[in-house]
C-alpha cells in the first residue's frame, strides 16, 4: 500500500488557502491580477509555504485541461551543478512559450544549493531569455544566492507560522482524514513544529490516532 504524504495530498490549491503569510500572499495576488509577474525569490525557513505559493502561481497562470506545458519545476538540491543548469534549465528557458502564454515559468526549489558557477550561468540565461521565461527561486538561505541573481528578482520574505495558524491547518487535515485527536494534542504538535507547517503535518501523519476503519486513508 502506497502511503501518500499528507503534505502533498493537502497542499493548498489557491493563494487564499495558504496559512500565515497574508501580507506576501496579498501582494503576489495583486501582481497576478495585473499580469505583472517578474522573476521572484521566495525566501524564508523550511515549511512556511514558499514552494506551495510558487506552485499556485503556476496553476493560476497555466493550468489548462490538467496540464501545465509552460511550467517546469526542478529541485536544485538534486540538480545543482553547471551541467544541470545548462541542460535542464537552459533548454527550457531558451524557447518561446507554447500557445498564447506570454512567458514560461521555471521553479527552482532549494535554489541556494546551486553552485556558484551554475548560478552565474543561470543569471546569464535569465538575462538572455527574459522575454521567454520568468524564474521563481525558493530559498532557505538567501545569503547563498549571488547578488547578480537577486538584482533581477523581486524578493518576498516568508515568516515562520504561528502555533495558531499551524493548529488551524492541522485541524482541517485531521477532519479530512477522519482522525480523532484532541485540541490539546493538536496544539502539542503545532508547538513542536516551531513554525514549520510541513514538519507539523508529517508529525500528525505519523501519530498513532484512531482512524475510520471503513476508509483506506492512503488510497
């Protein structure tokens, strides 16, 4: 039986559903309405909604018939070297978008993992392919991003979530998964998460709570 991570199963699909980042979400929402998306850096600690926000932006711009052909996501923690950036990123950025889209969208998660020479190559591609592609970098440690890349991006700071925000989201997931759990235990998990919603959801999923035996929760 495949156990789907609840962080993926319950990942927000709209900006309004993203917890704890109201100011940032409002600003990004306004830019989306105006069609003014530029290169973006979403920075902040792990588990605060950076990648989720980037994926929602992509869905707003490109989701059509279940496909997003003008969107590419890459985990830079796995593909971080110069040859990776040149081949996997350069080939995508170089060509014009399909259909009526004004530009493609590239998401680089854990972008601070990219090596210095690969970042230099990425910056050149961002300059040369600016009419074809916009880039979103999700970053835990902004100091590891080259100033030349930062100068081409609008930066948004994401904050650790409050225990209240985490607890609210955990309750929503517990209801959806038919978990019997007390408010006290919800708060214990929220406190243990220390502002990291992803960690808190994982802790909720690993908990030994009574479940509805009539439903296979991981189908």
